[in-house]
């Protein structure tokens, strides 16, 4: 950084767009940096809808025994949830056994195949069907098993409850993978395609999670002027929980930029300017720039200057006033 100390009167050179000042002026050079643009947002953890399973029997019945007896209990795939007495299933089992007995005397096994298909369509577990034979008595009870590992987020029955066919009894949510729904302001959306890496942090959790961009919801919140970006996060230890508030940091691919601090750039009538050092010491001329915001402290210079150009860094309001007085811009 260069410090120019001038003790000469103001002078406007004829035919040359320049300004000479009567005060100390700090200067710096346009620098090229290699960095990745980052963006900070907030979001909430949501259950992955593809990992939500509703347990809905295709038959009605009565709850004889209930193993999954508390909300938010953790269950594993294949674990017994409840033991059910269903008159409909019991009759279907009897029909299957009778068909097996009848088909023993016939070459055509169509009757037993039809009776077995009915049990399968009712959702009777395969091992229960396999246990039925022409010389067995049908079990009065049938069982409901967990179709996947997860937590019971909804439970609609108790021991002794009656239920109808197609009624949801349990909702099981697997948290091995979760969604993060992050809020992105409308003005930030044009830059979204630049971001390739996303990381998620939650207060109280000493771990940073990598996230994958899944989709941008095609809807804007009119009150907040924000859109929702859905990210997918692997969560094998279940540290992230449904409803948790998180911070999301997005990273663009590293690029090379010409930069100036915001103190070296002024805006007038929708245009941006910097004051470049002239041929003589103490001489500065305004140059129009095209800029983009890198962060709240730095501008990216896309047009108007090149690497190594020396510009004024301080007292730009004085420069602006003097240039206006002399009609420079």
C-alpha cells in the first residue's frame, strides 16, 4: 500500500480527466486472488419421505399383544410389532388348508394356489403361510412385523384395540438419511448453480455433515421472499433429528478473481467507480467499473481495471465531491 502526501493546491488539467487533492491519500493495487465463493443459510432437518413407511394391514382385526407399545420406540426391520386376531385371515387360512387337502387327490393344484394367493394378497407373512399344511390346524393369530428399521413416529393402536382394514396402525421413520430444507433468498437463486459443495452444522453437535443438492422447490414464500432448497444428508448415527435447526454453508468451485475492497469503490447513479493514480504524483482519475459482490468486504472486478493497477483506497467521499464539483462524472 502506498501513502501519497500532497501539499499542493487543487488543479484540473485541461483536456485531461483528473483531480489533484490537498490531503493524504492511501492507495493500493488491484489483486488477483484464488478463492471459492461461500454462501451461508439456515434450514431445518426433515425426515426423508422415501424412508417413511406406514403399516396398514389389508385386513381388520383385534390386537392381542402389542410389542411396539410406545411412541418413538426404535425398531429394526423384521421385528415383531403386534400379534393380531383377524377373523378374515383365520378363514383364509382354513380355506388354504382345506384346498391343500383337496389337491392331494388331484393333479391340478389350482385350488390351493388360489387359496395361497388370497393369503399373500391379505399380507399374511410368508413364514406363516409356509407353516400351514394339509395336516396342520390354522393358527388363530397372525403377526405384524416392522417393514424397515426406524422410529415409531405414529401409533394408532393399544393392546385390545380393534381396527379396520386399510387403517394405518404405525408410521415408521428411518433416519439413516435425512433431508435438510434450507431457505434461499430470491436474490440468491441466480448464483445457486455455482455451488457444488454443501456442509451442514447443528448447534450442540460436534460434527460437520456433507450434503448433496437434491432439488429446489418450485415455490417462493411470499412473506419471506425465500425458496426452499432440499439437501440430502447421510445420518448413520442419527445425530440429526427431525425438526432440528441447522446452518448450511455452500461452496462454489475455486476460481480466480480480480478484487478490490469495498472502500476503494464508490457507486453513483447505479454505476461503480474507482480512482486510479495518474501519470503525475497526486493525480487521480475516475474509472468506471463492472463489479460483482464477493463478500461484504470485497468486490470482484469484472471490467475496468487489470491486475496491478493502483487505486485510491481511502477518502473516496472527498474524491467524489471534488469530481462532481469539476464535472468529471
